C-alpha cells in the first residue's frame, strides 16, 4: 500500500518552510517514526517522521525547496523493509539520489585518510566505527532519530561519547561537543576537509544549500591553509539566521534605541547560592544558577516600572499585566529566545527547571515553536562567553532588554574600606519612544537593589 508523506500543519505564524535535507533516498528502507526529512522554519527545524515501515518509492521535492502545509513531499510503499525494490525515479529524485551517492562516495574515500592521520591520543572507536555498531552502542534503540543520524553520518561509537541526557540518554549536544573536541587530521594527510558537510577541494564550488540540518554550525568546515591560495566559500544563510538579521534590522530602524549601564555586587547572591546549592539541587533536582535571581529581580522591577514591560502598537502603548520573560539561548544554528511564562508566579526552582529544559531542547533542536512566541521582556547573558560589557538589541515588539555580563572580581569601596567584590555590569536597552531615561535608569537600579539584597525578593519587600 502506498502512503503519501506531506508537509505537516505549520503554526499560524509560519507560512512556509524550507526542505533542507532528505535522510532517505528512493529505494531505501525506512522504519516507522524514523526521520525522513528536515524542514527549517524561521525559528525551529521540524522533522518529518515516517508513518509506517516501508520503502521510499519516490521523492517529489528537491532539497532547498520552499514548501507549505499539506504539500506532497514523498511516497512510501508500506510493507517489508528487509529488501529494497526497483522504483521509477522522477528527474528530481534522480538528481537527489545522484547527489547523495556522490557525497557518500567522497566521504568513503576520505574516511581512510582521516583515520590514518588521527592523533595517537584519539579514541579507538573514532570515525572509523561502522554505522551498524552505532545503533548497538550504549543507548541502543534509545537514540533519537536526529542523534542516530548524526552518529551514523560521522561513523561514531555511541558508547565512547559521554551522555548528559535524562536516564543516561545521548543527546545531540553530546555528539556535537564530542565532534568539536575530536583531534583534527594532520595537515599533510589530505587536502580534503574531513567534515562530512564539505568534502570538496578549496578550488571547488561552494556547498549547496541542501546541507543537513545536523551540521555543527552554518559556517563551512575549516581547511588546512594552502600557501599561495586565497580561497573563499559562499554559504547561504539559514532561514533562522536570515530571520535574526531581519528582526535586528527591523528593531534598529523602527525603534529609538538607547542603552543605560550600571553595575551590581553579587556577593549576597553568591553567598546564598553557596549556602543552599546542595540542598536546593537535592530537593528540586536542578542546580541553583544565576538566571532565576535575575528573572525574579527583573519581575520585581517591572512591577514598579510597568512601561518597561509594555510594547508599541501603532499609536497605542500596550501595558502587559503579565510577565512572560524571554531568556536568550545560543545554539549552533543561532540565537533563540524561549519564554518563561507567568514568571511572577513561579518559584526559583520552577524557573531554573524551565530555563535548563529550554536550553537543552534548543541545543538538541527539539524546541517547539510555541515555546518561542510571545514574551514581554528579555534577558540575555553575554557573560557566559566572557563579554564584560555590551549593548543588547531589543527583541521587537518588546520595548526593553536586560544584558548580563561576566562576573569579575574588582576592588570596591565598601563602608569606607577597599574590598574585592564579584561585580557584573548590567545594561538595559530600551525604546526611547515610550520609555524615558529616568524610568530606564530607575528600573536598572531596582534590579541592582534586588540582587544585592536577594532576601527582599523572598520576603516580597
């Protein structure tokens, strides 16, 4: 029996998606719920799972094509997957199959060279582990489709990769981290890059836009420098990167943005965390980080200065009487901002759990579009990358954003004495059309006061 595979229903705010990768070709077997293709929207990558076991008979859409809800993508023949069957390919399917075969041949040729050039300290399993062994590793059938695909494409042994997921599961972030730490081949071993997404010589044409969504980053793989060669690579923006660029330009061109700075002494927060972190983690199953303190401090300050939590709609100011706080998360595909909804009614533990869960799902590529919509105020933390000071850009249509930065010990005058204190610069960027400098500065001072005396947040004073 033939089954049509169509684009799933997209959310109301998403009109179309780009088919970025096929993971099966015509004639190949596929299992129920195995990922057949990746669809990239402006915010997330959606997987298209197979509804039943079968054989891929025909692919109707080429990689890189923009598709809409309900559009026909492929046809599979349900039944025994133990053997492939002859199929009649369309011109588009033949081109896709030829491209996949060429990529697999290039990867097969580069694998022996990469193995021979690996550093002596590399793990014995490495990239040379057969794909069949990947599914028989530590997680066995517990590997998600995206993780299994990444493991198979890079010929890794799952048992050699440290797992951080729940119940010892291997996550996509674990595999990406393992690949980042893996020793690179010696420069003289091969002029071909070892990354599976780019196997052409420096003089070859740039990568096609159909690169798999599981690539570690949108940037092309680094190549060994060749003396006298001034190589360049042209790589199309992903939809997410293009959307980020569009939103940032829109914010700067439609809002009157201004940034104010202050600094906060985190001694009290550090002491509170050190005193209760073990009991907190034991009781709630999550670490007591800094983000819950900053979310709580911002909510208290937003209550005092509601215009910071407002937005502009035409000639109206919309005052939001709820507190949906966006927390910016950096991923390999770009920046996403999941929303902690009704943050004013949540405990420190609930906030920490939500933020940790959002960060994990964002880096695994499993975050839902609904997790990223809405929000009345945003917090971004450049300090995790070492930033000492920056001017964040407002996440429109919001009117303000708080920037956290690196905690650095500095000498401060405290009660007439010089003392070393853990200090952080804070920045608030705001839309000067509706927020005056007085309100922005007072908001920042309120955040500073709440963090320097966190007991006030707990007591509600």
